[in-house]
C-alpha cells in the first residue's frame, strides 16, 4: 500500500494543481495520495479565498484519499518552518513513501546536496545570515546569499544563488532539509512547474494559470472569468460557497477586526506578538495616522520597505489578527514539531489509510477536535473561528464547524 504525500494550499485548486497531482501519482506509482493542506491562513500570510473545509473537498474531488490540516503554528511561517511542519506530518503518518513537489527546474540535482549541507545549521551559516541582515537585506535574500556562500559546492556560486531566488526551489529545498533533519525514509521527487510562474497575475496559457491570477480574476471580475483555469469540481464548490455567503474571503474581509486591534492595542502588547520586530509596533501606529482610507492593502503598501517584504508584513498582520505570541511561535516551540494529525476529510481509500495509521502513526490521529487538547489545536480552532467571522454572511455553524461537524467523507 504505497502512498505519495503532497503539501498544498489550493487557494483555489486549479488545473495546474491537477497536473501536479496526476504526475505525482504517475512518477511514484503510488496507490494512495495524502494531502497536507494549510488551514484558514496561508504561508504568505493571506487568508484562503474559501474555508479549509471547502479546499479539502476540492482535493478529495480531484482524487486525494486523505487530507490532513497543517496547524496554524506552521502554516503561516517562512519556508523553513512551513516545510518542517508539513513534512513532519507526512513522516508521522508512517504510511507515506514519497513526497512530490513542483519546482521551476524539475530536477533535484542541485537541491539534494545543498539540503544535506544546510540541514546542519552550522554556526558559519548563521553568521553569514546575520552579516547580510546587518547589511540591509531582508531575510529571504540574506538566507539565499548565505546558503550560496556556505555551500562550497563545485561550480559557480551564482548557480546556487539563482536557484534559491525562485520560490518553488526555495520551498523545495526546505522540504529536503526537513527530511534530512527528521531522518525520514520518505523519497523526494519533483516535477517542473508548467505554463505559469508562482507570482504571475495574468494567465499566458489557455488552461493553466497561477493561483494568484485565478484569485485576481474571481475577485476583480467573477467566477466565470476564472472557469477556464479550474476543474469543474472546483467551480461547483466555489459557486456553492459564494452563494451561501462563505466567500470570497480577502484580506479586506478582516479590515474591521484588524484595525480594532491596531487602534486599541498598546504598542508594548503588539511587540509581544510574532513577527512584530525592530519597532514595527510603533511604525504601525504612526502609519495609521497617514492613511486616507485605512484598508489592509494600503497599510501593507505603506509598511513595505527594502528590509521588510510584502510577505513578511502580511504574515505579521496575520499573527496580530490571531494573537500569536512570540513564545507560542518561538524556534524552540516550533522545533518540537506538530502535536497531532488532524483529519479534514477522506474517501474510501483514505479510510483504509486511517486504519493502517492506527498502527503506524507516531502522533495522535484527530477526528473530533472536541475530544483532544493541545496548544497548537487551540490556535487552529481560534483561527477557524476568526476566519469564519469574516464571511460575507457569518453564522455560528461556520464559526464553530470544527466542533459541530465530522470530517468530510467523500465517495469513491
């Protein structure tokens, strides 16, 4: 019973994701597929356009057998911790044989040896990162430069640096680093990303567009405009969610909640929250006085500097919105790894996987969150409630769905 793991956000699931899924099954020969899915808030600090339950349903409709939730503690994090959390979950199932992810090149020739070097987190690497941060680089740029310098691999250092400046390569590298640190037997494979780059805002292909472009079409035009780029099952789910007042959700859906926190929270309280660093609590308050219309988008634009990327600032605002403290998100806390395997949905084949995981899983398998306690799960439930409260038509059922409904049971 072989199983391939995939790490996804599906915001929303589109034809490029279908291609990745089918190729993952093909090149691994796996009988089953397990998806680790980000919850309400995503790696780059954005909210999902629809709920985690709707996106899990998209995965099951495509053919995934089991969908597990990546805890919020890891979902809204830089690549290192996002990858560590997701890979830890796949490793903890005890049933995943391979991990397949997309990269710009479709090869691991450079990433595999680089991951073995970087997995050690040498003092030299940390010193180089700190040096480049002091020189004014943002963290992703500083890490890429330090990794290229510390690698000491045959060939031109610029090859390493160029590779790490591509987002899928960077994330893939951290998947490989996590596998090394965990001593995991899971076999990594990659396929090339096709027809659309990660950040492309406009489609250049008749059937495949980036998730960024798909969301832009949905929000700025309508669902019909995005329909050539998403499978029919995704289209049906999105249409249902929108009609029933559960989307589309964007950052500005949280404008009122976020502004309330920023306007009423003392700077010293904000300073205790994750990713609020180097006096950003004071910069936030000052900038609020300068904005004509304090939308989240305008606030992000005003905050952005060479040192602080748009993504870092989005994640910071998400942690402020959800009240994530520095203690809860400290490296020491995150290094402990996820504390459970939370099931969002499964089909008949997934049910067989769950039976097998009763014997193989190294973490508790959670079907009913109300029957389990863990600090990370508390963060997940708070995030889901806060997310549902921002729906166009919020309901108690939506805000407390984690407690009120069982995982999705999808037919074969």
